[in-house]
C-alpha cells in the first residue's frame, strides 16, 4: 500500500506559499487535510464564538484549498472550524466555502459535522458518572453545563462516515488534530501505529521543519514506514526535528492519547532520506479498553478594562511592591464611595503586573532582577463593562500619583503611552472543562448535515 497525504498549512488562515502548495498538489495526494483551530489562544474563541483568524485570511487559504481539491478530485478535510470548533464556527467556514464556490464555479458534496454539546446531555452523563477529569482538571458541578459553552473532540469515525459516502469537502467541529489526517488511511487499512504517528507529525504543517513555518508537508504512507517531506523552498527536515514534534503539546513524547487508544513511539526510528525527507518506522498503536471524547468548555466570567504604563525611576520601582497593596485597599474604599454601596469591591479584581521583575515566571525567577525600568499592565475585571471602565478611570489617575516617601509633594509614578489610558478589552472567559466523556460510541456526541454545493 502507498498513500499520500497533504497537510498544506498548520492552521487554516495562517497562510502558506502557493508554490509550496503547488508542489504538494503535483505529487498527487489522495487527501488534503488541514486544522483550523486550537485551544492555544485561550478560551475566548470557544466562549464567544469569535474566530481568532480573520475572514479575509481564512477565505484566502480556503479558496486555494478548494481549487486544489477540485483539480485533484480528492477529499478536503478541515477540522476545528472557527478556531474552537463550535457549531457557529462550522457554519461560518461553510458560508465562506459556499461563497467561494459561487464565485469560482466550483461544485462539491459538502458534509458538516457539529460538536456542540447540549447542557441536558452533559448533565445526564454527569449524573451517570460518565464525565471523568483529566490531570489537573478543575472540580465541576452539575450546574456548570448550563452556563458553559461545551464542545466534544471527535476522532476519525464521524469523518469516516462522510468519506464512505463520497463527500468531497468535510468541515468538522472540534476534532483531534491528528484525526483529520488519519481518517482516510484508516479506511484504507493502513497500519494504525504508522498512521497515527504520521498524523501527529504533520498536524501543524511544517512546524517540524527547519526553520518552522506555516507551509505544508507531504507524507507518503507505506506498509512498514512513512516518509515525510517538506514543500517550501529553503526548508528542510532532520530526524531530530521530526522526532521532536512528538513533544509538542505532550508531557510524554512516547505515549500520545487519542479517543480510541494511545500512540506508542517508544521504538520509532527516524532516518534522513535527504535534506527534505525523513523516514519513520516502528510506531505502534494500543487500542483503549473504552472509547472517550474530550470535552472542552468555556464560560463568561466578567469584563475587563486595561491600562498600560511604564516607569523609569529607581525609587518608584523599589517602592511599587509595597505601595500597590496599599493602593488596592484604597480602591476598595473608593468603589464603595463612588458607587454608593451598589458595587461590592469583592466582585472587582484590580491586578498589577510589573514586567521586568519576573512577571512571566510569576515569582520563580532564578536570579534577582534589578530593572532600570518597568512596564506596568493594570487590569480591572468587573461584572459589566461600564463598571470596569468607571473604576479604571480612578485607578489610572491614582496609579500615576502614588505617594513616594522619599519625595516631597506630588510626583508622577507611571507614564501612560496612550490618552486616554483606559482601554476596554471586553468580555473575559475561562476554561471550565478538561474532562472526557466515557462509555460513548465514536459518533454519538456529533451530528452531521450534508448538501450539494
């Protein structure tokens, strides 16, 4: 058996060189697959339904991929549409595809797979003890599902149902990145260990290339190995760069969990064929005792206004750690006074982050820092945007005139690069779930619609 899989880019809308895509198309792949989402950017896309990448960027990439699919007459599979894989993300990409088809006179059978989970279904699974936490998952209660937007992460099976029925373009909700690339090889009886390892290698496009970029990779999958080849000019692969990608988003580089089992790369070998190609052998796949689908949820927790400032005064820098707790106590009293008791200070969070003193490492800086200047990010979080903004105005004012014991009279402690300094950031979301649904069939949490375009 020999099968070719094209991964044109690591994320739909991230962009790729047309010449690199043309090389992939010229190789005659049997399927084109592309991821369109992730939780890497935080919970906002899932909570709000707003994609991370613009319609213009996604349309540009999607148009090229739809034309490539039309040239090859092979399936095009795109997963985690709209960044989060919400139902409205699938509909958004589907609308873009329909518009492109009308403009470019393209015709295809379109299949849509939705992954939103109704609160009633999740509560039923919860009551049955069939929602299990993953490592370091938050504790949840039954009422969470009513206020959280939740998606389930699909494996290969919902995609395979559409492939069996001959659908040309498959737009999926939240999906395992690897499932997009593994679905068709599995249908054709490919070795499961090699298939899942191949899929893991190319899930992010040329992220495992040197240098990493947004361009694509081509895999040739055979009975006892697969070859992965980079497509962009000036790009190369090494055994180390390919092997290293098993570490990406994984605590264990040798055991990578999928809905149906675990990829085991313990005995995998990596061999350079040439500067652009690496050959991989020896991976195996261990089927799980039961099937699981990961659940991801996000909920709205407030609204934020941010203030950006800076200071380059040694005395002020040294005094800030003791002055800021005092300022927060002052703000609590100010909130009660300004809002006449209608706003509880306990519902307001005023956070100072001092960039230059170890903020990124959150207090675990290995060596003491003596900064010459600081960047100061002040974030005010409140139940509504109006309250967050109102509080930010006096926080900005007071923060620019903190009392410095070493100085007499009024001094300026923070400088603001913008006028006004208060910037409304909008809604704030948090992840609510890092769990799996157990005792499910591979397709029961997903629904599919089809049409001719």
